[in-house]
């Protein structure tokens, strides 16, 4: 058993929408106290991750529909957690299985009423423009959405579309317009104005654009400062070396699996093959130790046992109060 140097931050998940499609599975993993995760570069290398409340610093959820997870919020409250909730300007031509905008806003507001606005981060990303979604459309709809979310979140994160090679065929028929610097700065200026008006801080996600002059900071989605505030633990401010160069996230363990998200967003980097997504979802079981599948011959189990977070230096003193 290999000890961790500090409590783990769980990412659930950059790779798939766990709250939307795997809520019952996730709750079962919390009840059993562990999850098994395959190494994305070495299939048979399996990591056992402790999910006991005293082993985790925080759970960070990523979702476009938290509704299936709502009934489990009372159980989640024994953990420190917060939610990245993506609500964009697009319709089902881009996000085929994402709820309508109004329904998504209503759901976010209900969650915020339960857990408070600091633990809800609104993501408006990725941004791209074409004939259906021109600059003016983004400007008008973002203003509407920001006004409806006033008081329900304290932060908005945005980014522009990354043109990953494997999404070109999916995105091709959308005829995405090249992003000009002037357009990027124009929409960023509008976003920050609306966020300021509606009581939200504005951040970018892994962007190389410099919007400092607008008061927009480079954000960290796995945010050590936020985690420290809601958990009372000192994380040390390290960056995750496994993320993109412009990413400022703290280290975390992602328990998701690629090619498992049934949102089927056309811009998604985590899905490579729609048939494989459906095949994987068909193999998912709420009782499984893995998100998809089970143990196989040749698997090597690496048991990572985090140090009990009660042994860590608390921000509020050694007794944790």
C-alpha cells in the first residue's frame, strides 16, 4: 500500500458527466468507500482510490445536468465538494442530450439554494461562432443567462473552442468561424461586464489569451484556494503536471472514463467514437468497482492509501477547529 502525501482531490469528472449518467454508481462507490480507475496510458494498471470522507480533501463535479444527483446531496454533505455546471448558448445541434437552457438554469438555482452559491461555478464554454451562433447571439443570450443566475453563483468560467484533431469531423458541418483576436476580446469584455453587473467573478479556463486588462484572471478549475476555504485543509498550491500547459489546476484524481458520456456534445474531446460510447454505457453497472467493466486478467492493482486528512495541517489550527 503506497501512502499519499496529502488528501486526494477527486475529479468527477473531466472525462464524462457522472452526475447526469452515473449518479447511482457514484453513490455506491462512496458507500463502499473506494473506486478502481484504469490508467489511460496503461490499460491494465489499475489504481484503487480511497473514497472515505477522511481520506478526501474535496470532490469536484463537472456536469451539464445535476438533476439525477440531487437526491443524493444529503449523503454528499459529509464530504467537501463543489460543482462545475456548464450552461452554454447552444441547441441540440451541438449538445444533443443536454437539457434546454431554461431547465438547466432552474436546476442550478435549486442546487445553489441547497449548498450555497460559492460551491456552484457556472461554465460558459467552449465558445465558438458560426451562422447559427454569431457574436450577437452569444452577447444577447449570455446577458439573459447571467441575470437569471445572479445570486446563485459567484464565478463564471469561460474558454474558447479547442480544435482537437478527433473532433474535426463532428464539428465540420457546423462551419465554425476562425476566432479573430478582436472577436475574442470583444466577447470577453461583454462577459466581464455582465458578470460584474450580476455579482460574479470572471475567469478563463486554460486560455492563452491575456484578459488581465479587463480584470479577468486565469482560473483553476481544481481550485486549491476554494478547496482550502470549504474544507479547512492546506493543499500547498501545487499545479497538476498532467494537464495542459495553460492549466492552473491543483493535482487531482479523475475517476471518469473516456468514451462514456451520453451528452454527445460535438465539441467534446473526451468522446472519440459514438458507437463506443453506447457500448461502454451498456456495460456500466451501478455495483461495479469501475465506471465501466470489471477486473480483468493481467490487471495490476496499485492501492493508493491517502493520509487521513485529520492528520494534515488545518488552516484553522492543529485541532481542526
